[in-house]
C-alpha cells in the first residue's frame, strides 16, 4: 500500500494525545524534583553564591524545568506538523526531544542521589 493511498484516520490525533500524556508525566517528575528542592534542609550542598539559595537540588530543579519547557515546545511543534500533514518528525525535533529527556532523567537521578 502506497503512502498516498493510505488512510491516515486518527493517527495524528492519537500521536498528539500520546505526546501530551508523556508531557503530563514529565511535569509530575518536575513537581517531585521541585518539591524535593523546596523541602530540603537549607545549607546542605550550597554552591558558591551565584544566586542566593541555589544549591545542587536547585540546579536539578532548574534543569528539569528547562527540559520540560523544551519538550513542551517539541510537543507543540510536532502537533502542528501532524495537523498540517507532515509524515515524519524533523531531525531537529527528534534531537531536541532526545536531549531534553536525557537532561530530565539526569536531573531526576541527581535529585534522588542528592536528597539522601
């Protein structure tokens, strides 16, 4: 069956919904990291005073937030592409999403390791 004769059906909508569900789960991870930072004992793991109150947990929280913002932009761009008939995701979107997911995973692991 050729690409032109294939019935697209609800595939773009299902893909968009899956991306949105993934983004919601990543927001939950962000909230846990932020909660961990805000409830951590102050004064432990302080960095040189670049920003008052910023410690290693804070860097994890900021990294997680930045990664989720990038992923939100990727979700929006890919949804836009799907609704306008683009078949394949661009290489830039795939690279941005992969790097953001890796950064978010590293932030989550570091937050867990630093929280003990």
